[in-house]
C-alpha cells in the first residue's frame, strides 16, 4: 500500500497541468489575501493578522457552499415559474379557478425562489 502512495506522489505533472495548478493556487491566494485585507480594514486593524487570514478562509468556504444553494434556488424557481406561464394561460382560457390559483401560487413562489437565488 505504501508503494502505491509513493508511486502516486512521484507522478510527473504535464507542463500545462502544472501551469494551470499554479494559476488556480495564485487565484485562491489573491482571493484569500483580498478577503483578509477587507476584514482587517473593517476592524480598523493596523495590519492583517493571522486571525484575519483564517476568517477569510472561512468566508470563502462559506460562500462556496452558499453558491451551490443559490444555484439550486434559481433552478427550482425557474422551473416553477416556467410551469406557471403555460399552465396559467391554459387554465385561464378554460376557466378553472382552483387551477388558476394553483398556477398563480406556483408563479409567485417561483419568482420568490428565483430572486432569493439571484441576490447576493
């Protein structure tokens, strides 16, 4: 088992893969430092401390998790609003008041979820 771990660690990186990995690391580092500096500025600190960097890392992780939830809200809200439009028109022409109310509720709920997902 240890031999396979060493073998995995000794694998060479393609030059393009190495450049891409360095680019991602640099992007994350810049994002982390910017967030840490913003936190230090908000606290009127004279310099960026290690606790600012740690808190910045937590903020970035939290935002990543929230982004997934916001995308899910946008998808569900869009689906509900998309179902509302043809259903409402069909039931309006047929005159079914209960189904008009159901589709209207779907439309409002869909728009609410969509706006919640799009807000920052």
